[in-house]
C-alpha cells in the first residue's frame, strides 16, 4: 500500500469513527432522555422494516438489514439511514442514461439484431433460447454483432502480452476502464505505453474506480497522467460520499478499446498478481477475451456511458469509435475478417448495474442459461453468494438432466467471504450440482458456459454486489468456435481441482458450521 493510500484510508477511518461516536452518543442520549423517545426510535425501525426496506430490494438484502435493525435497537436504525438506504447518484445516472440513448441511435440503424430476432437473417439462423436472450438484452440497448473475431485468453499473463501489443500499435484512441490499478511492474509498463502514445498524438482516456484504487495506487495518478495529456477520471470519488464507501455504486467493469476496432474484457484488473508476477494465493486463474471488428462498438458504448456519468464535458469522439469517420477502413477490415475468420458467430457486449435495478441483466441471463441448457452449464467464479432464485435455477437444471458444475477457489481471498461461499455449497450439492475447488491457487475468472453454443465472460461475480450493486460488464458469445477453447479450459481446471461432495461438506468442523451459520445472514452486505 502506498503512503498516500495509507493517509487517505486514515482520513476516511477518522471520519467513520467520528460518525460512529456521534451515533453512539445520540443513542445514549435518546435512551437517557426517556422511554418515550426510545419507543419512538423503535417505531421508526418498524416503519423502515415495513415500508422503506420493501422498495426494489432483493429478499436477502432486506433480511440482512432487518436483522441489524432488530439486533441493534436505535443504533441499527441510524446505521441503515447512513448506509442501507437506496440513494442513487441521480445526476450521474441521468448522464449515463442520456449517453446510452444517444449511442443507441448511432448503433441501431446499422445493426442486424432486430432482423435476427424476427428470423429475417437467413445467413445466420439462431436458436429460440438465444433469440430470447437477444430480445431481452436489446431492451436494454445491447446489440448483437456479426463479423467479429474473438480470441480467448486462459490466463492473465497471456492477456497482458496481447493488450500491450495492441496499445503499442494504437493510432487514434485508447479507452481503459478498471476497478483496480495497482502499483507494480504491470502498471509501470502500461503507464509508460500510455504516455508514449499520448505524446504521439493518440487520445487516451482512463476511468478507474476510486475505492478499488485507494490502497493500491499513488494518490496523484490523475495529476501525473494529466500532465502527459492523458484524460484520467476517478469513478465515484470516495470523498464525495463517505456514507457510500463500503457497499454502493462502484464500477467493477474491465474494458479496453483500441482505435474503436479492438476491445478486451474479462476478469483481470491492472496489477502484478493478475499476470502471476505476485502470488499471494498461489496461481492466479483469470481469463479474458479479445474482440476485433464491429462487436467492439458495444464495448465502446459501455465505456462512453460510464465516462459520461463522471466527465460529460470531455467525451471521446463517438464518430471515430463507431466507425463513421473511418467507414472505408472499417469496411475493409470487416471484409478481411469475414474472409479469414472461421470462428465468428455473434457477440453481445452488455453492461449491468444499479441503474437497471431491480431488473439486473446479468442475473437474469445466468438464470436463462440454466433454464434453457440441455446438456451442461459450467460456471467459474471466485464467490457463491447469490439469491435463492439462482440457486433454484441450478437445482432445476440438474433435475432436468443438465450437467451443472461450479469452479471456485480452494483458498479464498477473505475468511468471511470464503465461509459464506462454503455455507452455500450445501443447498446445491444436495441437489446434484458438482463443485470443484481449484487447487493450484485462486480462481478470479467469471465465466458461464452453456451447452456447446453459448458462453458469457466478463467482470460479473456470483455474489450480491456484482449482481445488484456494482457496475459490471460482460460479453455474451454465441456459436463461436472460441467456445470450444472455453470448454477445454474448464476441463483442464476441473482436472486440477478437488471435487467437494455433500458428505464432505456435512463433515466440516463444527466451528466452521457455527461461523457460517451466523455469517450467512449478512452475506448481502459483504
């Protein structure tokens, strides 16, 4: 952790301690002031439980806050008022939605998604299951793209080599958005490349999450890059809203776009552990995909709307990113891809986040993959902290004869999260889902594979924050030969892992059972 990061965390800790002290004093004063005041505060807690907590919230989230309000009379109410209420960043969300509407107008006119839905594209017939998913995503403004080459990276180190190579060859624009940027060799090398390209006249835009970088990156990152002509912006700065520090409205997206024609997404942030230069938990298993062709427009649109939510006055050139300013060059590139690539199919880059609440696309897509698969659904995630609806979809798939498997880390990055994940093993192991713990190290990848024709990979974890609170992105891949590579990667990981049985789970130590039994109630707040 850098010195500036320690100072920043120290200031935040002081403010939080002051808030707690004020809360404790207020509760003590209210109680000492008379029984009537205490009863009034309890009635306020009852009002919160009956009315405010019922607004567009998941059941697990509501139950966790109900427990806090009931177990901490008075104090629990005040905690909820500070950290539990849904208080959207209205100005930011409005700018995001306006950017999305503008981008959709530019993209939809030349896109074939509606023709695919209506069955009018004879060159690429689609299944009913995919048609349903495409129709659903199109309702959020996310479109399907043909003629896009997809490359799969089963490790972060391979991804970085490719990313750095493409950035070094950039001519016009570089867009980067990451949750974590950590000081070290990878960031130093990437920063060197970005500065070099900026000096060559390439427009460079970097969006990073302020909370994700608070303990990992020098505090002067924005000023340092600005001095080199790079546009760098922190998403939802910590000091803008201390009360949202822990659980609310972070960008967990991981996107890179080069010249509007090459794009990346996946599980990797910018840091040495993602390239296995640093191994606190053993081998770091991550994945990423590289898109080349029209499908990159979908990633560009996601970046543009996130950028607009924080920095609407300095916006990348949408005409350039969407190919309008380079129509002949794009047509030539597409023709080359069409004639040489045999693994194309369709891709749908999509976004998820609190702006969609309560209908979050990622969780719905995961359920639909489970509900429509006929042979297999294999999942890779660092966590398993999900709603009952997703667990039930897993069970239904198993009961329908589908091979449902989950790959998770053997060593968790957090004792609390690891125990909540293992508590959730029981209810799906009992129903026939197979769970594999990755022995070589830590699984950070987030990938779904359904049958032999559909896959989703991106930044979306199987946990409450990813599926409800954070901004996320993914790439839905359909009938692309890269799906065979994803399946082979799963099989390799299963072979390196230890399968957990229901009998083994039941025999875990009593202290683990006790801790997990308590922690499960607070899982949605982790």
